[in-house]
C-alpha cells in the first residue's frame, strides 16, 4: 500500500466513525471505522518510510578504461 491508500483508509474510516449514524446489531460501524483509520495510519507511515529510504540511495557509475600499450601487439 502506498501513501494514497493510507489516506483513503483514514478518510473512509473517519466517515464511518463520525458521520454515519446507522445502528445495526450485526455490524459495529464505529469499530470498523476505527480499525480502518488505524490501518490507514500504518499504511501511511510505511509509505513515508519507504519513500525516505528510496530517496537516500546512492548510485555509482563504474567506467572501465583500457590503457594503450598494455595490450599485446597484433600478430
């Protein structure tokens, strides 16, 4: 999951927790909303950590050079 998915889960969880006022004996929408907000927060933190690690990588270019005079003369 990335940063966008984490934000999406937080938003949907907040809507279920704070904006929906439907009572049901089978499903507790408040609890589902809190779980979705927690999962969204975890996904957001993991996405931010992965982006931070990706930007700290270093790249090194290796160039092989062959000196003239070190090759054996052609036969």
